[in-house]
């Protein structure tokens, strides 16, 4: 029986306020959203071994690197060098984008499901990890609103430039340590510099094995931000500088011993090289690209981005007009905050650097010199690709979006009560936002108006699934191990064509998909031109037979094969230590097969491949 109501009391009205999710559940929901989006972007390849992302050569490279990392772990081999590619000289993996920081932890995935699955898991992990890391940093240091942090993290992880890089360049997409490194560098607590500096050193060392180029951009961006912040708030800078410098000093002391040998191996070890096999300054962005739509977005197309970016993987500046207008409004609105001023300087500088030595507009050179010309000759910057500088603008814009959304959320209750606008929290980079904004405009809540503006700016940038292209399957002769009867220890399997430079390499694809089961010549990597010439080039130095077969594969024209060509073919096969030559699917397969027949004698078709047993020729 219910207890009677006490005299003089009134029954309490039921609480009709909506229940909020627990904090951890809400955070998990945000991360689950990021994960769902990343899986959607890669849906065109899951369970489809005959498909590759549109920059097929780059995916093959990273599949091979992941397979090589797994091989190094299970076989306790040197992870910095491999003779499984470019036989007999091998490849300096530390001097290439070996992504050991991804390959080593993904070893179980590679061994159980293969290199393609490992690559897709890496793509998803890079996108989700980067978005989540920025979400955590924003939530803990910069904003109160979970929605604001989620939107900022979403943009930081899935901006057009990030999606473009993820489908081809794992070393550029792996940015999930960047927020953690920045959080330690600009830690608001001046105490415990040893602890924070040690963690910083460990993270920097790990980032080297994810992607050195991202680390270089991070150092440049953090330095620019720090100087701009110091100019905006000298008092805070003087107060924070001693602890910041102490953390950096400890970080250097921790990271250098860990990186000393790998960096020595990179610059002086076997297969090291000097410079780059291309002119970095040629990879610049058109000024019009900043207001255009990237291919991998809901409004994108193939024509315009092709005129404004060097290639589909470098569409890093395609932010659209709406987002740029919002950025200008946010900076003007929150200009009093040193954080915003420093972000604006950093973003603007890196956007200008991406325009190269001479600014182009709508595909036409303007004759106006770009700021990149002033720094193009500096060490490290002379190797940096200008088109990638806008990747620094991505987190700048993401943070600005989060700050603006959080500002309105915090202002709403006080604005409703008629409180005058105030500005608090003009402190260091760990500051949080506070109240201060009008409640309505024309009777419409400002929060609703601004939310609609943000949505209108971001929806055209929403990514679409990464485009895929068909790939020739690995011949059953290779995939099922038929080659083992022909290749004794110390000898190689030579795919046709044996060297492809910067193009699609059947050698690497077959090797990756079989777990580096056999050594092979050629491949897609950067190495020296010759043993006595360290100048960089794509792939291995050309051998006469490699150049001949590649020319036939590209043109479909069968040349007149001479006895001199046959003698050179035998010399080349001996150099490669070849045991068997294998031709899989090629667009000009018949002309290539006829050419190899003329060079080596008739081959046989075995399990989906044309096979030439060259052991009698090579000896």
C-alpha cells in the first residue's frame, strides 16, 4: 500500500528532461560513427582481390611493405632492408615509406588474412584513429561540447585531403599521433617536464616509423603556431616557454638514441640515395583549388580537380567556398583569442606555401611568385611536396569549427537570460571556450543559424567511397606455389616485365599477396641510380631486357629480336639470378609473350601463366 502524502506537500512532477547518454557511451558512439564512415569509404575493396584503389601502384607498394613487416617479425629479419625485392641488390626500406609503425602491429592481420586485408585495415585505422585522436584532444583541452569536438574530429580525419591520401599514401594518412604529440608539446601543466618530455620523445620516435614527412610538417606547423601565439600573447608565452623548452629537450634526449641507427641506415646504409627522383616544386596546387570540390566528395567530378591538382592523391586543398567563408567569419568573430590568431597565421602560411614557386590560377601560370620560392632551397623543405602543405590547414579548420560551435553552445543559456556577451579563457592553447553571443537573429536562434551554416559548408565535402580499378589477378602458378618446383634457394622468380619503375609492378603484387614467398628483381621504390651514383631514381637501374620488355608492354609492338638481344637477355637473367620467368595478365600480353619467346625460346602455359624455365640458359 502506498504511503500517504504528507500534509502541506504537493506531489513532485515527474522529471521529463531527456536522459543523456553516459560520457563513455557517447564517446563510443562518436568513434563508432567514424568507424562506419571509414568502412563505407573502403567498401569497394573488401572481399574483392581483383580490385585496387585508383592509384593502384601506391596500394601495391604499401601492401608489399605491410607483408614485409610481417615477414620481418616472424622471421626475425632486419626490418630496415630487404633482398626480397630488387634482387640481387635489395631495397633500403628505411629510405622508403616502409610504415613499420603500421606493419608491425598489423602482423597478425597480414598473416591471417593477407596483405590486401591488412592494407584496408590500415586505411580504416588511419582515418578513424586520426579523427578520434583529434576528438579526444578537442574534448579534453579546447571545447566543452561533445558535438563540437565530434564535428572537429570528423573534419580532421575525413577532410578531402585526408581521404585522397588514405587511398594511396598510408604514410601521409597515419596522423593519429599528431594530436598526442601536440598535446604534450603544449601541455598546460608546467610540472613534470621529465614525464611529458619522455612521452613526447617516444611518440616522435614512433611517428618516424609511420611517416617522416608528417613529422616534418608537424615540426614546421608547431613552430609557426608557437611563434604566432607568442606574438599574440607575450605574457603567456614567457610563462609557458621554460616548461615547453624543457619538454622539448627531454623529448630530443629520449628520441635520438632510439632513432640514431635507423636514421644512419636511411642516409648511409645499403641502398641509400640522395635527393628525390622528381622535382618536388612541380607538385603544387592551383589557387582555384581551395574553392573547388575534390573528386572523392558528393559534388566532385573528374575534370576540374585534374586541372587544379598534380594527381588524384594530392587534392589536399579542396575545401570549398562555404568553409573558407566560415573560417574568415570565425577568425573575425574570435580574433581576440590568441589561440585563434595563431591558428589563422599557421593555416594561411601553409596554404600560401602550397601554391609553389609561381602561383597558378585555373590552370594558367600568373607570373606572380609564390612564397614557396623563399624556402625551396632550405634543407628538408627542398624535398617537401608543396601540394601537401594544406594538410596542415585541415586541423586548423577543424579546430576553428569546433571552437565556434562550442562558443555558441556555451553562450546559449546566458544569452537567453539576457547576460551581456563576455569573453573568457584567453589563455594558453589548453584554454576552453566560454559564453558570449546574441541569442537570436530575426527570431531564429543563433545556434540554429550557425549550425545550418556549418552543415551547409561541410555537406558538399562529405566523402564518397574511394574509387577502385580492376587489377590482374595473381596467376595460380604463383598463388598456389607451382613456382616452387622451379626456384631453388638463392634463385629468383622474374615476372614480366621485370622492372616497372614508378608504374604498377606485378613483382610487388605477387610478392605481397604470397607473403614474400620468393625473391624477385625490380619493383616500385626509390633507390640509387647505380652503386657509385647515389642520385635518386624510381625503381632499379634499367637492364637492357627490362627496358625492352617494358617498351613492348606499353606499346604492344613486337620488335625484331637479334642475337645481341638474346645474349643480353641471358646476361640480365644471370644478374637477376633467375630460375623461372613468369608472365601473368597484361594489356598487351600476346606481343610480350611473343617477344619473350623470341628471346628465350618457347615457354609453356601453366596454371594461368606463361612460364619459361631459364635454368638451362643461366646455368
